[in-house]
C-alpha cells in the first residue's frame, strides 16, 4: 500500500493500490536475478504462457546513439517449476528513445532467454527503453543508457572578440564544442589550440571537453605587433576550427564598465539587487601609464545627490582593450553596504593625475551628470520550512526557528534576493520510507499537494528530512517548467553542515536551474558556459565580505 504524507493539520492523500500478487511475483523474480544478465519472467504453468511477469523487472546495458546495441539486455522466461520456457514468444517494442528493432517478435532460446534483435539506439543520449511483452499476460522493460557517438563536428561555442590591442592578454577569449553526428556533446575529447599567425600565445595549449562537449581557451596573448592573429582548434576526427582576432594599436584611457558584483560575474546586463551589498568595480582600459599607480576619485550619488566620495588606486596597469574580471587589481574597487545599493544609484569617476589634474572619465564626455548604475528592487524570497516526521524511521527533521539561519547561510549567500523571509511550521508527518526512491518521490508529491491545497503563490515549500544510516538521498526538488509553474517544493536532509549547501542547491532547482556539469550528476544543463562547473570569474561573498576567485570554486548547482 502506498504511504501517505500529511501536514500536522491533517491534510492527507489517499493511498494507491499495489496488488499483493505482483509483489509476491516480484519477490520470486528477484530471487532469480543472478542468472546471466537477463530479466526473469515467471509463468504459472509449464506448458502455457499465462502468468503475470514482474512489472518491476528490467535489465540494463549501454550503447552508442545510432548504433546497434552490442550486448542487448534480455528476459529469461521460466515456467512455474523454474525451468526454461524454450520457444516462448516474446514481443519487443521500443517505448522510449526513438530507436529501431530488427525483429519485434523473438522466441526464447533453450535457456529461456529472449533478447531484442538488432536494437539500433535513437539519436538522443540518455535512457532508451524496449518493452518485452507476453501477449495477454504482461511485460517488463529493458533499458540501455545511450552515450554519444564518435566526434563528428567541432564548432565555435563562444567567439573571440573581433579585435584587441597588440600584446594584450585576453581572458577566456573563445570556447569550442565537439559533438557527434546527432549533435550530442562528446566529452573527454582533447582539443589542441595552435597559433598559426600573429606570434601570440594560447593557454592551455591543449584542453579537454567537459560534459557539455566544450573545451575552453583560458587566455590568448596577442602578438606584439598590430595585425591578424589566428589560432586553429584541432581535434582528432573532426575538421579544425579557425579563430581570429585583429591586433590593433592601444586606445587612450577610458572606463568601459561599471559592475556591482554580488556573487554574479556578468559585467553588463544584470542589474544589482537592491538592499544586497556588493563590490563596486570600475574598469579602465587604455594605453600603459607611466609613473605611479593610477588613482581615481569615485563619487556615489542617489537620485543625483552625492552621498559618498572615495579615492581608489589601480593595483595593476590598465588593460589595453578589455577588462579582466579575474584580476582584482585591474579595477578600482569600492565595497558597498546593503543600504547603499538602491534604485537611483549613480557614479562619477575622475582620473587623478600626478600633475594634480582631475580628468572626468564617467560619465563619458564629463559634464555635471552621473552615470546610472542599474539596481532592481526584488520581491522577498519567501520560504516555508517543515521538519519532516517519519513514522517508519521514528525520527523528525531537526530544523527549528532557533537554528533555521544556520541551514539558510548558503541560501542567503547564493540566492540573489533583497530579503529572505522564512517560517518554520509544525512537523509534516509521513509514513513514507525515506530509505527508498518511492518514499522520497511520494513525500515530495505530498508536500507539493499541501502547497496547492493551501493556495500558496510565491512561497517555496521545503521539508527537512531527518538523517539516518541508509537514507536514500540528501535532497530532492522539482525543476519547474517556467516562471508560472506552481512546482516550488523540495526536500533536504538535516545533516549539518552538508545540509547548508544542499538546501540552497535544491532551491536552485525550484528556481529552474539544472545541474552544472561536474561530479557526474543527472539532468545536466548542457548550455552551462564553463568547464567542470567553474564559476568563470570572481564573485563577491555577501556574507564574508570577500571576493571569491574561480580557482577551487564550483557552481553551487554541481556535485563538486
């Protein structure tokens, strides 16, 4: 019988029915699974095909998309006495994966084994399924994990800039992507970056594709003289890709970007979150400056009225063309308090020369105005937390109003919100077994049903499951199909300190994010832009008040 989950108020969901006969047969079948790699199917009579096969059976294998499965899984047909049912008719049908079968009807061999013949996998990576059916009796399902085929094509995933000053080091200038003939990403493929014109240097000279098929060039130092710079990306089995940048003369000093880093890495296009502190970075570029370090005066305004003036020093010479996110010394930096980041924020920047001159850099062209800084006021992030009480394990999740902030530390650090509002409800009681897949899935469904019954709108419902030896998962959550989807529920175990990151990770799923490619998770975001779930650039830790650089850090949606 299916377990029920209910809130303390008594909301429950009716049980589903699982026939005892099926469970009995499944138990018998499981006792026979050690025989070869075929899934046993039990029959009631020696001479007839009459019994119900296990609906939970299923062998698995692996193969390559678009190719015949070399060692296909199969079923073993046994009579009621446990003898091989030689000659039994088994019908196979592809039910998932768009594959093809050479023959759909197979007779069991003298050992009682029947396998799908010439199973050609479909074009998509992932699980593909064939159903083995005894007409009028029942069926089992056989699964194959389809992996990408050999490399067929390499293309540009991220193009380099059209031009850059001669001699400049360009960070993360380009990325290539290797795919098979169906467009699936090919991982662990070596890609060599070779300078063929311009005399520059590329690092690393060889990169390996990640789960998304991407290989990234970390840096490209252009040749010392103006002119064409060319690099070829080469990899076995595919045509090379040519990457080009035009080397130019260095421009005069100018400010090209103003960025409030609150944990994000994009220079432009992402507004700062109001009420959330960050690191203001002002990026100058241009020709090399003789003399001492470059100094600037930064004046912050709100609705046109100045409220703070600071001087900042550039720790390194300005970049000739484009800013480097990964070098803190490449920008004038100013830490902002929570109350300073609000709509109406503006900035003026003046270059302070050794001669005592004040050269306006922002806004461009000088004058009496200010350069606006985009700031967005967001609605509070509302979270409803439930300690999960499991009657099977006899335990209750250990979250309370007194320790909730401990659980929420990484949520505050990683989730971009102006304000985090939370409440801890009375225990959510369930008779699900949390050592099983079904227990977690059914509890999550019950929690989501409670959310719907209570008419929740923008609240996220999250259960904190008690940890115990043999617990099946550390966390589980819905990934909604879109912003209007009501599926905003999740579960996290209460093991600290691990639960701190897990809770933020599961809430990331509720916000629509899939896994970042590191640690071999399922459901990977194939468009994730960085290898091994890297963060790509420095991010401001709003709790510690420190900058975090890419080395040694991974995106919180990965398993690394």
